[in-house]
C-alpha cells in the first residue's frame, strides 16, 4: 500500500477515535437524552460535516461506543488453561476478572455510559444497552458452561447465574467509579476482584 494511503487511513482512524472519545464524554456527562451531535462536534473540535463522514446519527456513534466496549471486554476474557503446568483455574479467573474490572474502572466516562441503562428515558438507547448486556450475559453463560464441563463450576442454570453475576459486577463497578476523582480506591483492583470472587463465585465454584 502506498505511503500516502497508509497515512490517510491513519488520519481517518485518528479522527474517528477523536469523535468517539468526545461522544463518550458527552454521553457520560449529559446522558443519551441530553447529548446532541452539536455538543459532540464542539467537544471534538470538528465541523458538522466531518462528523457525518463517520457517523450518520447520535444513535450510530452511541452504538459504535458499545460495540467497541464489547470488543474490548471479549479480548480480556481469557479461556482457562487446564493443561499440564497451568496455574490454578481460580488464579486464572482472578487475573481475567481483574483485567475486565481494571479496563472499565479506568475509563470513567465509559463506565458512566454502561451504567446508564437503568436511568435513560430514551427507548433507542435503552434498547441498545439492553442488547449490550444481553451479549455480556451470553458471554458469561458460555464461560459458566465451559467451567461446568471442566469441573470448575458446579451444576447451575447458566443464564440465571450469569444474570446474577453481572448484577454483582455492575455493583462493584458503580462503587468504584462513583468515588470522587481525587479519591483513590482504598484497595487495588486485584483485591476488589478477590472480594468479588469470594462473595459471588464461591457460590458456583465446584467444591
């Protein structure tokens, strides 16, 4: 590929990232209902026409943010290794969950967007967030099924248990990100993860 084309692709990717970051801040501060394309383009310092080169609507950029979050979460879900010499499944689970929590907690605007599903009055935003969480529950349920197959997880109803575990994780995330910005967590994410596992996953871990 010619160098000019590489530079053009890089510039487009950077501009798209600029719009997504601005939109995330606006949605976090104003909610989906209060957010507007005007506010997004002002935050991104771009022209209105530039916005429409990348996204056709407020709903489209909101959906892109959720798609990106889902991709990042999937990348951080690591399949448990049960081969010779592998670390204990529980230790691997702690590492994977720590990575997930650290990713969400470190990005407060994203966390605010993801936690807004219970408060947004907009049907389109609520439906999009409901779809996001349905996919997250499906990922957790599949992980539970795998855990049952390898003997790590006791027999349970994967969908119901996934819903319960997701609720606990959301509660932990809300606790972490609603603290004042200048007030650090009183525990490292790794310790928070262990507490979460002790509270929730011990109930599903095979004895």
